């Protein structure tokens, strides 16, 4: 579970970094393609964060039902 946490949160962090980089290039160049890319990457990173939260909640519920 710890490895899953590191992988998902690390990937989401990298995607947020790339989203910010794309947004910065959009501001510098005034090119709407970079803005669309930044928004898509940001949305995908938020999906990963929500996946992580859901898995952690599910793991907490399952461990509570199992008595561990």
C-alpha cells in the first residue's frame, strides 16, 4: 500500500508540475493550445488524487471490517 501511495502521489505531483509548466508557457506565448494542455493535465492529476483517496478509504473500511 505504501508503494501504491508513493507511485500515485508522485505521478500526480509530476502531472501538476507539468500542468504549471504548460500554463506558464501559455502565459508567455499567448497560445491557447498550451492552455488546453495545462487544463487536461491538471484534470488527469486530480483524477489520480481522487483515485488515491478512494483506495485509501476503501482500504480503511476493509481493514476495519476484518478486525485488523
